[in-house]
C-alpha cells in the first residue's frame, strides 16, 4: 500500500505539471574532471561523488601537476575497483615544480603500470570539446597547468567549454578560517599559486567560471562522518578509507578537508553553494582579488557544511549501493 501510494503521488505530480512520464528522465551533464589526485585526499572524495551521480556523465578524468602519470595510475585503479573502468583517463604535461607531497603513491603503485603512454590530456579535452561544443563542463580540482596548456594550444576551442567549475582562490577567508571568528583575510590558495600565469589566463579567457574558494570549501570530514562512510564496506568506501589512511599517515592528520568535493556537488545541486557575480583578478603573488568591473566569475562566498554532508554521504553511499 505504501509503495502504491508513492507511485500514485508521483504519477499525479507528472500529470499536474502537464508532462508525460517520458519527459521526467534526467539529462546528464557531460563533465571532465581535472585532478591532482594523490597529494591531498579530497580529490578522491570528489571523484567518488562524481561517479555516484546519475546527473553527471563523466566522459573523462585528466591528471594535472607533478607526476601526472602516477596520478593517472591512481585514477585508473580507483575507477577499476569501483566499477568504472570504461571511463577515459588521460595524463597532462608533467611539471617539475615543487608542490604538495604525493601521499598516496603506494596505493597507486600497487596497480599494474601501463605498457604504453597514457593518452594526452590536452588533446583529449580539446577533441571532446570540439565534438561537444558548449556542452562540456570542466571541473578543475588542481593547479591550473592543464588549463593553461589548453588555452595556449587552442584558445578558440577552450572558449567552447560550457563552463569551468573550479576549486581555487580565497576571497575573504584563508586556510584554517572556518567562519567562526573574525575573518583574518585571504591567502594565496594552492591551486592558484602553483601556476599563476595559467590562473591569469583562465580569468581573462571569457569562459564562464564558477569558483569555489577557501571561503566555501573548508569542509571537515570528522570522526563521526568517517565512521558512517567507512562502515559501509563497499568498493567505493573501501578505496576512500585506504587512501585516507595513506594520506593520514603521511600528513599526521586524521581529518580530511573536502575542498574539492564542493565543485562536484555544485554541478549536481547549485543550491549547495549559492554564487555571487564578481570580477576576480589574480595578482603576481597568487591572491584572487575582487576588483571593479564586469564580473568574470560566479563565486561562492559561503556554504553550509552540515547541508553539504547531508548531501554528500547519502549520495555516495547510494551510488555505491548501485554498483
């Protein structure tokens, strides 16, 4: 009787709106996830969220910054173990610049090494955009080395992206400022600071940008939430637990901050991080400054962590149950 009631209500809803059942199918947004997975562990949590959703079609995962081949190997293992081995993985140009510690290298190295080179991430993204003009969202979770290479190689094709949804920058709140005390001011955020020329090129590109800075992405996965997630013992949660353990051992920290999960969540549900149109300028020190002029980005200046985790955990666990 309960199931019948739910079905009847759903049918009434579609009739009341004047739409047939055939029109209720979800249109999946095509996304490419650009990631520096393997340093901080938040990239893995972001990827898990993207894979869990029937609202997104992950057409590829590209790796950026540092040892992009090893990052691709980590992504390939994650996709294989969670039932998504069909998704394209491509590696961007390696960079020799210093950055964060590759904390999850051991997990990546346990997966068989490629016998041939990884597909070229820049060529893959450009070709995908050419085949889907105006339809590809690039979710940028890394220093902007790949973005800079895309703009340098083919700026016209880059402008055919639907949008870039990024984790990066700092407007009012810096690292460690969770909004409970008086703002201490912004910091030069890692993803921007590691490749300042590429960041400047992105904000001058004319491509629609949705920016999730430190102000809205310092989301702490505390002990209680980790217990709920890891207690499910699915392929997805097992992979996240193993990667978190490696990251924790290397960093001496048990509580991940899920910076990179917010951009993915926003593509799925924009209400999780309402945006304000601003004109953002990147200075020579890697700060993202708000300046006067026509807005070039939509920026989320605040988010509700409780609301975010009430979205994140059920979504990831529901997606894991479907595999």
